[in-house]
C-alpha cells in the first residue's frame, strides 16, 4: 500500500475549500505522487487549475493527477459490478437483481457507497489523495455511510452463515458467504484506513454561518482527525489554522503562492506518525 494520507476538505459552499484542495495537492505532489479528486457535484477543479479536468484521471503536472468524479458513471459501475457477482452466484435471482439494481442506483447513499469503494482502490496507486468534498451535509453522509455499510455487511454475514449451513446439510456448496466476507473485509479495511490515515480540514471564513458548519463537522467526526481552517483570514483569533487572503489564486503558478504550509505540515505530521 502506497497511501500516506487521505485528505478531505469540507465546509459551507463558497468558503474556498476547492481552492485550498488544489493548492494543497499541488504542494504535496512536490514530495510524492498525489491525486486530487472532486466528489462535489458542482465541480470546480478545471476552473481553478485552468486545465480541463474530467471523469478520467488527468496528469496535471509532474506527480500531480486530478479527476472530477462522474457520480452517475461511478454508481453505474459499482452497482453493475456488485450485482454481476451476485447474479453469478444466484442465477435464479438474476432477473430480480437486475430490476432491483435500477432502484439502488437512485438510493440516498448509492453515491457515497460507490465513492467509498472507489477510494479504497486508490490506496495502491497514490501516496496522497486529496478530496474536494461536497458541502457539509453530503460530506458527513459519506462517513456515516461507511459505518452504516459495515453494519449492513455484518447482518448479511450472519444470513450467509445460516445459508451456508443449510446448503451444506443439503450436500451443496455455497459461495455466497465468501462474497459477503470479501465485501465485509473491504469496508472494514477502508474504515481502518479512515481512522488511521485520514485528515479532515473543516474550512470556513470569518462569517458566522460558515464557522458554525465547520464546528458541526468537528463535532460530528470526533472519531477522526479534524482541523478547523479559516480561509482568507484577516483578524479573527481562535483554535483554527489561518490561511491568509491570496490574490486571484487561479492556475498552477498562482496556486503555488497560496500560504497553505500549515495544512501541508499537518498532513506530513499524520503521514509520519
């Protein structure tokens, strides 16, 4: 595994979390291979980097790569993969699974589950993964979904265990339990990674509502490392990382000038602890 840190930027819309994501990823890429990824439905990486970024990984510069995830494509790929595996094991249910998958694609946590599955694969390819998250509510749902899915697979594991005993009694081999165990192991691996190697920057500015959202992120994700960040800092004092105002931070060279060293140092501290 290459991964040293998962870095998530969250907060109220308009506080500059996408800009800080880009500047931080650029700085991290000076040390190791880094992926900058947007899971915000309103992607803005292309505009900030001044380079067209799409749903496929783009080589931006030296060790920096980026992509703007297509929610529709990601969910489609995930559901097809999962239900294809189930259909192979349970051919008599294939038509029913196909019909059910149509509804699953539009379920409230379909995107979050697909994103979590996708993130785990990135640990083998990049040293740093910087995630430009959606606004606060959707970002929190991403982490809540991880725990919910773990509980769901524990339930499925118990059902599959009972099914395996019944199939063995009937003299038949059952492979469903193995599939469930592999999926359960995968989500547990991701949860361990999030606890050990993730860092969340809750971004705000000196505006009360954005500060409230940053505090909400901190309280909601107590089990993870969360740092409050004041972007475009002027004078406010408090327990947060201060990032001063930058001039027109668009394009690679302008992003290099943003004073994101405190963010990068926090990431390096995590990756070497």
